[in-house]
C-alpha cells in the first residue's frame, strides 16, 4: 500500500482559490540546492519534504518557475486550470513557453510552497503565488495595481523510478476574478490593450 507523507503550512487558508500566508520568515532556497533561488520561498513546514524530494522533481519545478534554469528534465507536461479544465489557448501557450506575457503582467511574482505530498509514484507540490498587477494582462487588462494571490499545483508522476509526467494546474479563474473590474479605466483607449 502507498504511504503518503503530507507536509503543509497550517497557516495557509484556502478560500476556494486564494490563500493567505501567515507572517513567518520564509527560507528562500534553490530547488537544486545551489545558490539562493529568488522565485520560490520554501516554507519552514515544507522544507524537510522539499529536501527529501527526488532531485529530478526539484529541477523540473525550478525549470517551470524559471525558464532560464539550465538543467532541464525533459518530460511530458500538461497544463490545466485549477479544476482540471483546459486553459485558454493563449494562456497555455504562454506558460508552455516560459510565461513571458504572464511574467510581464506580474513582474514581482513571489511564490511559496504551502504543501508537499509524497506518494510512491507521485509528488504533489502546492505553491501560492502573490504579486501586484503591473503589466498588461494578455492584451485584455491594463495594469490595475491590484494584488492577486493564486494557487498552482505541480503533480510529478514517476513510472519505474523515472519522471514521466509533470501536470501543472493554475487557478486562472482566481487571477481573473481578482483583476476583474467594471470600470472602463482598466482598458486601453480603444478597448483592451494590445501588446505593451
């Protein structure tokens, strides 16, 4: 029988899709164990599980979060919404290419682990991401300055001790709802902004 090890940040409150992180000192570490990696803070509660992860899992997550990472683990990737629904094509293509448009909209994105679940053939890493909306969001919304918080989940599947699949779900609905505005001020002068 598979034994699950679940470590989670008990201070994380999931209100459907948006998390609130407690005020604790987070350790920013490199997913590969080298120099500090600024894009992912490892919460102290999840740090032991992070260190216990197979190195291929840490490298794969790092590659997804930082496309400039040099050590890739080639593996089939699947991107979906938080409820398993397909992502809109432009969003999915952008994320598959390293998220340049997403990063332009949220240039100061801060990420922190909130839960890590390890099974014999699967690892699931839950991450809460937070940022202010500083750039055009996919040609639809001009910067609102609103702070958004959303969850992304990385599920890594191992087959005969080889990493075979990386399934990423991101709560796009939470992002859009937090950016949503009834004011026409969020749009450019001729409607939604074009590429900035």
